[in-house]
C-alpha cells in the first residue's frame, strides 16, 4: 500500500466546521493527474489540494474539484500554505513569512503571519486581473432563475480572471441574491461555450454589519452544488468592483456561506489604480479539522 499524509482544514474561518473545507494531500509527487482526480472525487469537497515539490518556487500544488482540475483557487491556497507551515514542510519564523507557490496558473506570492508559533492568517496575491467577455443580462439571469430586474442597475456582467476565469454577476441586493437558483441543464450548456469556469453572484451588502459584500458561488454535480467561500472569485469580484467604481475603498471584508450554515469571511485588497490593477490580495484564517493517512494500492 502506498500512503500519503492527509489533512482537512476549514479556510476563511477560525472556527472548525465553518468556512470552506479543503483536503490537503502532502508528498503527492508520485501521483498522476487521473489519480489526483479520483482522490478529489473521494474527498467530495469543493477542492482537494495536492502538494508537490517545485523547482521554481518554495512549494508547488495542484487543485482538483470532484470533476476537474482548476488552475488557481483561493481556499486551497490558504489551506495548502497553512498545512505546509504547520507541518514544517517549509521554514517559518515569528512574524510575516512570504512564500512562492507554483500552480498551473503560474507562480504567486503568499504571505503567512505566524504569532506565538501558530499560523494566524494567510494572504494570497492573485495574478494581474484580465477583463474578458461581457455577457448580456437577459441571457445570464435566467440561468439562475433571475430576471434582469434582479441585476445591479447599470452594471455589466463580465468574465474576470485573476488566474481562473469567472463570470461576475452583480445583483441588486441581498433579496435578489437569496432567490438565485442555478438551472443545471441550461447552465451547463452555457458554460460549455463560455470563457468562464464558474459564476460568482454578489451584492454590495454584507450578511453581517462587518461585511461589505456577500456572494454565492454555484457548482454542478459532481462538484459541490454551492461553495461556502470562493477565494479566487472574491479576487475577481474585487478587481471588478474597483475597476468600475462600484466600491469606494480598495480594501474590505467579503462574506459568503452564512446562508449555508458555513459562514466565511475574507479580506479583499485591490492593489493599483482602477484602470491598471496590479493584483488582488485575498486572505483569511484557517482552522484545522482532521489529520489522517491516505492509503491506496
């Protein structure tokens, strides 16, 4: 039997069983893509991270949903760096530690704050945003059983990528966001011909007074039907809101997952002017949940 260290942590929360769960498999260099996909399907979480050695960075990783590989994602990045630091797979010291992480989307920078020997916070710098195709509201809204009246007035629907292309769908308010319901067959048909990996619906209201935005992010079977907190899309959302002048501050708290019983909170910080954004920094806390051994023939 082959075996690998396996951890499960919850990202974008300091409380176990909240936020977004992620499985992290260490020492995965001897796994190929098909096996990683099988393991991710077995874990059946939004994503499973496979940690690798890297010749160009401090650590490498590949992320898989139950259905497919994703080139960059937020909560697996926080989960991966939390795990490699706490398991002493990379050197760390008190204070701010900066690591280079190699992903299929490229090498990114990740900051890990250590205090009293414990990881307090992980912040990833996503890739320079790309603003891609603009989509008509009357085509996209029905995919979520919404009407054009539910959309944020005057705002465009656009694919934004900070490493993974995602469709930004700004809605009028929390009431419109709450009634969103993905229509699986039309959604899959639209996605198969689109330039986006997934869709991010959000509004400029928080679920709590601390939040400036609240979002929902849908998947389709065998992927998780709804994601508790989507770090990569929060970066794309931040770039979108800042570029189009829909938010007056480049840094705020984003909330997601509260209506699912898994509340998550992340910080979003857009770096650069509105017309030339350099990066979006997305960060949060991580809570450990499970430590195990993965054994396979």
